[in-house]
């Protein structure tokens, strides 16, 4: 277990380092006001997690609880169906959001989240960490290209390039990491309904988390000055970096928790959890 945590932690450190370097470059080019707008739009885009993460998380529980042998990527169809409604909602909040940016970001998120979920249940944590590293590297290199070779400064175009390159990278990784023998695609209404009904409270709980983060930033964006918004956004990114140890621990413990709960060994799980604190 500790080896798995170390694998994810090492990749997480690289990702956070690249993310911080990416922010540093953007801050040298964009004004504080533009950086605030860039950060707010990026936060808005990450709200797409509401229609993706809850269903993948509930399927992860099902996969381990019922000892499935193959991963059903058909669950992703729910996110695809909800995407147009998400775009309509986002447009009400930010008129600068383009269709192509929404598509590229959503496609990148769906592929990377689905791929990480698959690798998580298979406990292939080295590849799991590589997904985040490759995605963040794609964003970092495309930012360098955009500012210093293409010599543009418009942050909407920057985000479009970032997620075009990361979309291509995630698609290639999916082809590389996923074997046909390990997956299948069941889009049937009965299968999806069974998953959603059985895990409705878990889905609701996981969907609330990004909404709470968004509501906080929505009011911040409304009441802070443009310069204060930029400074607040930068501080929030630094704070997120400080939490880098939490994600690897809970990624691995989440799988162990399901396995132990199956055997009703709750005391053993508690010991494992306290041991990592």
C-alpha cells in the first residue's frame, strides 16, 4: 500500500511543480486582471466534474464490491448526455466560453478521468500517476509554445491550445494503457439505471463537492476587485499545492476501504487509515 501511495505521490509532486511553473509563466505575460479572469474560467470549466466524477466513483465501488472482471466504459455515456446541459449552464455564467474550448476541456476530462478510474480499480498506480503527469506536461509545453513561439497573449486561445494538446495526449494514453480484453461497453438503460439508483446518495454527495468550491469562487468573483481576484486565484493555487500529500493517500485508501468493507473488517481499515496520518 505504501509503495502505491509513493508512486502517486511522486507523480503528484511533478504535476504540482509543472502546474506552478505554468502559473509563473502565465503571470509574466498576463496582467493580474487577465489572470483572475483566466483562473475563474478554468474553475468554471472544472465544474464539469459534477457530471463525470460521481458516476465514475459509484462505478468504482460497484466494480470492487461485485468483483467485476472487465471495466464498463459505457458509464461515460451519462456524462456525454449531460454535457449540452452543462454547456448551457456555463454560458449563463461566462459569455466568453467558446464551444470548442468546452468540447476540448470536457473530452480531455472525460478521457483522463475514465482512464484513471480504470487504472485505479486495476491498481496500476504507476500508469495512474503518468496520466496526470502527461496531461500537465502537455499543458505546460503548449503554454510555452503559445507565448514564446506563437507569440499570442489571449487566454481563451491559450486554454484552447492547452486542451487540444492534452486531449490528443489523453487519447493516445488510452490506446496505450487499455487492452480490449479488459473492457466492454454496455450503454443499456437498465445497467445505467441500476448503477445510478443503487448509488444515488454517493453520486449526490460527490457532485456537491465541486459545487461548493464553485459557489465560493462565484461570490468571490462578484465582490472582489479584478486585481484582488487575480491575487486570490494565485493564493488558492498555492494552497492547493500544499495539499499534495492528501490525494495519493486517499486514492489508495479508497480502494482498500472497499475491499476491507466487503469482509466487514472495519477495525482493520481504521488502523490502516490512522497509520497513514
